[in-house]
C-alpha cells in the first residue's frame, strides 16, 4: 500500500504542498474516526476499504489546491461503484480552471457553428421555419455558490485516478427529478431516458449528488450561525442568507435530546428550488442596455411576471420537513440502548434511503451509501410526452365532418320525408290553381268570340 499510495515522489522540493504535508496542515478528513462512529450503528464500509479511501483522499489533497475535503459517500452502480469526495478550492484556484473549461467549450461551439453554416449552404431548398420559441435557458449558478458551492471528485476504486465532475445546471436537476436510472459506473455512459437528459452519466451523477446533499446534509442546532455583518446586510437588502460560520460558543446537547426531537437538527445546505437553482432567477429579466433596445419592439410580447420561488431558509429545523404519506422524513435512534451514556445519536433519512448522520458531543458528520434514488411510495411513472404540435391551423375548411349517429340519421330521414310530402302537396295545389286559371281563360275567350259573332250578325242585318 505504501508503494501504491505513497507520496514521497510527489513531495519534492518543487511541490507547493510538501511543506503543508510535513506540518500536517493538509485538509485531510479523519475518515477512520468517522467510520468508527458510523460503525456503532452498523453503517459504513469495512475497515480495509475505509483505510484505502483514507489514503486515496490523502493523495487527492496533495495534488489539488484544496482547502476543505470530505468523504461524501459511495453510490452503487451496476458495473462499478462511485467513491465521492467533496472538496472546496482555495480562493482564486477554481476560477482559473473554470476559465480554461469555458475557453474549451467556446471553441467547441465555434466549430459546430461553422459546420452548421456549411450544411445550410449545401441545402438548395429552404425548409419551412418553425414558429416555436423555446423557453429561455436558466443559467447555472456560479462556482462556489448554490448547487455549485462544492466541487466533487469521483473514482471507481481507491487508488484509481480521481475525476472531477462538471458543474451542475438547472436543466439537469429539473430533468433528474423526472427520471430514475441506475448508474453503470462509467462516467461517459449515455443516459437514455424520457424526457431526454441533457448530458451523460457524469452530469446525472452530479445532479443526484446536489439533490441528496440539499436534502440530507444536517448538523446539530447551534453548531453553525449566521455572521452578524451578513445579517445586517440581509435586513437591508431583503435577500436570503447563503453563508454561515461555526459558532465558537456552541454547547452540544445530550445524545438523548438529539434523538428525542428533530428540532435539535437543522439543514446547513441550501434547498434547491423547482427552477433547479438555490437562488431564484427571473429568466425574462434583461440588462439595462437590452431593455433600452427592445423597449419599443417587445412591449406587446412581454410575458406575464413570474412569481418568485422562495424555499426554506438555511438552518431550518428538521421538524419542518414534510413526511412521505404516513412515513416521517427522518428516523432518529441511539446506536445502542444497553449503554446509553456512550451511545451515538444516529439519524436516517427516509426520503433518501442510504443517507445517515451522527452526532456525539461536538462531532458530527453526514454520509451516503446507496443507489442514488429518492424513495417513492408508488411505482415510478415516467413523464408523458407533450401533446403533438398541430400541423395546420384549425378551421372549417380543413375540419372533417362529424359522422352522424343513428338517431340523427333517422331524424334526418323523417324530416326529409316530411319535406318531400309537403313539397308534393304544394305541387298538387299549384297544378289545380293553374288548371283553374286555364279554364277561366278559355271561358273568357269563348265569351269574346260569341260577342263578336253577335256584332257581325247585327251589321249584316
């Protein structure tokens, strides 16, 4: 193990972390101590695997400019598992890496745009353009804030290279809530689902980590507190608090008190809104320059004002968590009832099976061992596809006639027969009237002829 996990070659005079390693200032978590406390309740890994993870984290902290490091947990997969480390960089170190990633992404997009232009030039016939306007894209939260507050590294086994997961986007979190997939253990594996997931398994893993952390990372009440300066700023600005600090005057509660009431535990990770962000953002809000340019053109097209989403604030007690039908959100118990004075308070999440937390005096920690799935009392029902878009505008000229029912057909035939009978009666009456008129005309003609004959006879005489 020493030859495999050893750091002697990396701790040369040119290594910036060699001095910190010698002085013991590397932010390496005490994985073995945490494993001991969870072991009291039968939770955790074997001692050998815990020690291997301990050495793997030591290697990670010696290579990366990490300020805070923590063993997040282990997510199981069908082919391989994921060992996850939660880290936070030193100030300024993460910005440089993100700038390099953005440059690479922009370059990739540029090549794609050139290919699209070439394809358009090759097409001779212009295809009909759709009038559909997709909703605006919700931007991801900046690194170090919200769902991207921490950076996560994963590996399949202790000793294998650590791989940094990409930042999570709101679209990935929103889609991850609608699907339920098993992990394969391969970060580049596609996620075949409906609705289609915007990314591969690495993005899906990062989204699930964000969801699990937001719902299950808890701490004893009073261990963290809001800074006084931040509190004054929040009162003036009216926003939500997103940072906290350790309370130097923290007085731990007894283990029995930590188990009796869930109000003695609080959430110390921001809740994720339905939008997929921790801090709500209006997608239709524009900058001042854009507002001046589009002020006259888009007055009629302005959408209705969206209602701002507000989630539970930081350090909210667990007693306010909603249950799952008749199941409470959390189950609290002692690690042992035989020797309660040396027991450890253990909390288990029923919403995310596999998430645990312990507290003993001033020490506490959170960990996760599971498949990365949220508990659902009902079977998973995939989202239905949206309604089909109409091909043509609906109108009388293209609407097909509705087939009549039997009653309507019989009524139509009866009405038609009545109309024909009435028409026949009207026809006979008209014929009789015409015959009478013809007879009258004949009679008047005969009278005229008779008079003319009489006149002739008179002149002859």
